[in-house]
């Protein structure tokens, strides 16, 4: 971590103030769904026989200070990032060039790509795609520049299961509520004030994105026609269920769209794809098997990790959905676009790809601002950049400033600093295995303090914050059912909907190397905007 750029914060509460703060956090959280299912490791089956218990989600007691200019910049460029990754997902030839470098060393990516090839050969029947994206950043101050202004540097870009949109809105509301009831000790001058709390529209914005895709699907294609529905594909059990319900419930209550949760492991049991050329996806709820719904949209909150595919039947289930007429969020190609290798291809110094994708779009004037969010990222291959990275990664001293990341999503897979050389040595002498990773320069955020409530215990100390900005993008791929271009249609397809959709702040102890809240390392937080 770098030197602090913030005032002394948060203030130290008295015991009475701490008790008042904690009691209100616990009560408000359960009342408003800022909650998780308790981990099985914390409860015995005799304690929670029916799975009815809920606990306050890991949260910070105070909003964390965040530079106002950095916050607004990250949000201002999200639409351009949406457009960038929609363009990448539409460019099958470019993706093919990238993926073919990985399929021999990353079995997971190979299977995803082969699934795309199988559907492409048969012919895609749905040319619309929905992206619920999240671009994650840390604040960075360049130590080489005297009196450098803070900037945001991208940690990663998520294209599948971009979680915590529901809880992020609620934790923003929690911290604002606590300030309103004078739960925070006063500071002089005041640090936490109503104008320092930005409104967080995540729940409303993301739900509206689902409804937009549902409308774009159009009327039922079945004969006779069937009611339409949205499917959330999930893992079971799911500790983060309340975050997901915060997004699915408004679809039912505000948009009158039937929305169901379906376990990834039960896809083949409760869905069918019609045998005709339309390949309509039909869902029959297990609680009401006499009912049938035509699926307009599939939202994946599972399927991003190899652990979600324990058998060939799991891969059959993903293929079953991918070849159907339902809109996918994300499609296989959009899923692949979120791999770390794509991020590296964009961010390697002097890479032409960013400009190639955006120079002819409405976001062309934001190319330099997006480029400014990149930190140095390198491949581990035979290119000059890759050889430079290998020298860094195998050096006990030089590797300290880097993190090694695999292609897949889900957290918990990164290798940091001095652990990198030993990890690479464990991969053996076959350097091809190294190519499934990228080497990224570590971002050094400024020192910050906060307190985290997790599993009923409060931990205080130095923390690191990671800002995620959500985006919604609905686009047409510009291809007919046989996979070719329509006559007269632009090669790049068409963006139908595109907006920035709110934000997430995740905070972890500075000694923790992973920031995934569900993984137990961090906490959901909200920003208190300050001028620095």
C-alpha cells in the first residue's frame, strides 16, 4: 500500500457509540435483505435444520473514503467499456486467434470454445446478446511522479456472474441511514455528509436491463403461444441468494415478468429445446410441472468456474442452453471475452487492439481515457513482452511487484508476489502451461482504515478498496440463423441499449490478497466521496 492521501478516518467510537452502531447495522441489514445464508462451516444441521437462517452480509461499519474525481471518471467511461466488450464478443475471428493460443493449455477455455464451434456449425438462432458487465478498479498514485494525482487502474473486467449489484445498493442505503440517525461519531470538519453519499441505482438499473432484453425477445414463438419467463441459472446451495433475489424480485413486482431460479445441475431435468429450426427453450417448474413457459432470457450466476462442470452432463446442459433461442447473459463468446488473456491483449504496452475496436464507434473519443486505466499486463509466451514477463515472474525480487492471474473467473486463483516463482516451477518445464496465465503489475492503493463486521465479529485496521462499476449492454450480432451476415447489415452489428448501471465497493484487509466477498475475504462497502 502507498502513503495515505486521506484525513484521519474513521473516528474512534466510544463503547456506547460502537454498540449503537453495530445493533443498528445488524437490525437494518436483516430488515432490508443485506444478508447472506450462513456458511455451513459456521452452523450445524441441528442449528439450521430447514435452512431458514440468514445473517448480516460482511459489511464495513463506515463508508470508505474515495477520491471524488476517480469515482466519477470510472463511471463516466463505463459505456465505452460496454461497447468495447460487445465489439470483442462479436468479433469471432479475433477471438479465435486469441483462444487458439490457450486451448492446448487451458481445458476449460478449450471446452467453452468447442461449444461455440458446435453451435456455430449448427447455426445460431438468437442474434441478440445481453451483457451485465462490471469493471473493477483500485485507486493508484504513481510513486514516480511528485505530487501525482490519484487515478483509477483496472483490476479486471467481468462478463459473467457480475455479482453484488443487489447488496451494493443496500449497503449504500445502510450507510446513509446510519448517518441519518447519528450513528457515526462526529468529525471536525465533517467528513460524512449527505452530499458525500452518491445514490446507487444498481438494483433498478440491472433489473431494467433484464426487462429490456425480455422485451427485445419479442412475442412467444411457440404454437400455441406460451407465457414468457426469465431464468436465473444458479448454484445450490447459494449463500449469496439475497443479492440475486434483489435483482429477480423487481422483475416480478415492477415488470410482471415471471422469473425463476434453476440450479445449474437441474437444467436438463426441467427445460427442453424444440426440435424444429426455432429451437425454442421451454421451462417447466418442478413445483408446477403442468405449467410451461417459453424462456426469453437466461442469466448465468453459475457456469463461470470449472467446478460447476463436474460431469459431461454439465457440459451438455450448457450446450443445451447455448443452442437455444433464448437470449443469453452472457453468451459463450461474451463469456470468453472476459478472460484475463483478452485484458492482457488490450493492456500490453503499445497494443493496437483498443483503438482497432473503438476507433469507429461512438466511444472513439474515450480511447485515451480507457487506456489510462490500464496497468502493465504481460503474456507468458515467446514474444519479447512475454520473455520480459518470464524474467520478472521467475525472479524472487522482481516478482514482488506483480500478480499472476489465470484466465478463468471466480476469484481465489491468483498468485501474488514472491509466491509466483515457486508456483511457476510447479507447472514444470513445459512453458506452454504458463500461457494460460497473465502477469499483471500490482496496483499500490493509498493507505485507508475501516472496520469490517463479518460472522458477528468486528475487525479493524488497514484496508484496500476495490470499486466496481456496472454496465448494461444489449446488442445485435448482425448474423442470421445460419451464422452469416444479413444483406445490407453493418458487419459490426448494432448496440440497442447501453448504460452505466451503478457501482460496488468491496473492501478487504490489506493483508488479504483476494477481494471476493462471497469467498470470505472481504466486505461490501460504499464510498464516501472526498476531494484530495
